[in-house]
């Protein structure tokens, strides 16, 4: 941590399908020196995606979502381009990153979303696709993302310190992000989500409607008011101030490890969990592209090791939060490493290597 200027780290371990160990290290903020503790909330970044994928698969098991039905039949946001490839994208494409869509548009307020290649022909990691599927889930459930998550996953799983949105309690317990160790010292970097949510919170308080209940239409309706309060360029479209299934999850490290336990095989599963067949599908390669050394499951990446396949995902927000989670379903074990530093990947790679013996090819992606 000292070598790579990472102020705070939290690690949790799953063994025999249960959370066996978790421990915090360091501080939440390099200047205030507030210690990281068991209740500290980390910004999970793209570790959000597998958690959202689990919700989608719950809806699949309930018959509310069909993985192979065109996504436009659930919802067609007004920012989609009119293009024949758009009409062929399915939820399965989204969860295996074969939509052909870009990761994020440079100017979402003015730029239409259009595929770069034909769906199903290559891997293109896409936060935009995940966000579109989130809007489809809104249409199916009639709930905001966080309302669906709390009801279907966080509540039943006992993940009491998890949310895709923001409130005063989360703000007080959340870490701040820090620059990479090899960048000039320019003070604290911009805290994008914290700053956007902080301004949106003012409007939410005035309306008496918590951010956790906001759907995309709510964010679109109040966007002019939020933009008037925000510094220029901080908030430009509704996606900046509504929960983001691709990137805005916040949890304690123990909560995320609890989520990992749901991916392990068991003789009996609770009625609210995905079925055993769906769990296996989530961790089975869904598309094979020649020349790739990793595979895509449904929400997870898959990589072969000497011990068998492992599933994993990394997370990076604003180059100031770096996270990693990896699991071995056959051996019912896993590890989660959350950090609040731009060089946190150098830390989590070493932790995972030391704990598992794996030198994963995914680190070179």
C-alpha cells in the first residue's frame, strides 16, 4: 500500500462456500486519516456488473426476462440510434459483452448510441449496454434499480451495507479515491460520483424522494435543476444522477464476499436465489471468439487455470478506485480486494497471487 500510494484496502475471503475472513487496512482519506473499518463503504466500480447480472438472471428464472429476446422489445431509450443492428441486441449479448456497443459515449447529452459492429461477432466491453439493460429492467419491474436490488438480492442475502445509489449514511462511510502513485501530487482528485450525487441529493431532499427510488425518468425530469446547481460539465445527462448498474455499486468488502458465496454450488438454494442451472450458465462461456485467452460468461469473465476455471471481474472508476474479485466455484472459494487508490491494481494483483497462486492473464487485459 505504501509503495503504490494506496491509502485504504479491504480484503475478504470465501472458503467452503462461506465468508471465512475479512479485514480492513489503512484509511478512507489520505488527509483526514479516518481508519477503514468493517463498515467502510467502497466504490465497487465495474464489480457492479456481475451483481446486476445476478438480478437479471433472477428475472429470467421468474419468466420476466428472456435472454434471447431483442432488448428493444423491453425498452427503446430515446438516445438509441436508428440502426438495424440495434434491433438484434439481446440481454444475453449485454451480459456477455457482444452487443457491439461502445463502453461509454463521449457526449451522451448529444450523441446517439450506435453499434460499432454486428452483435454477436466480437467482444466489446460496454457499460452503455449494461445501462440500457438496466432501463429494460425498470420497465419490467416498475421499480428503480436499487429498489429491485434491495427487494430481490441485498435484503434476502443480508447485504445490509450495499446500494447502487447514495444517501447521508453512505456518504459518511464511503472512501475517497486517490491518484495513482506515479502522478504529480495535485491534491485530492475529483470525486465524480460523490460530487454528482451530492448535488442530486439536494434536489432529492427538496422533493422528498430519496435517490434510491429514482428511475431514469425522474432523473430526466430534474436534470435542468441539478445542472443549474452543478459546476459546468459535472452533470450533462440523466445517466449522471441515477443509479448505474455498470458502475455505481457501493458495498462493504464483506457484503461483496457474501455475494460471491451465491455463485458456489450447494445442495439446496433459497427460493429467491437463481436456480442451480442458471448459476451454472452464469459461469459457463457464452461466446467463443478465436484468439481470446479469457471467456465471457453472463456477467463474469472466465479464465482457465491449472486447478480448473475461475470466474473474475475487475473494477476501475475514474482511475482512483481499483478493485478485483475472483472465485473458484468447484472449490467453493474466492477473494475480494477493494481499494481507494488509482494504483490499487498493483496491490490487488499481489494479494490475489499470494492468496491463490494464480498469475491471471486477465491482469494483462
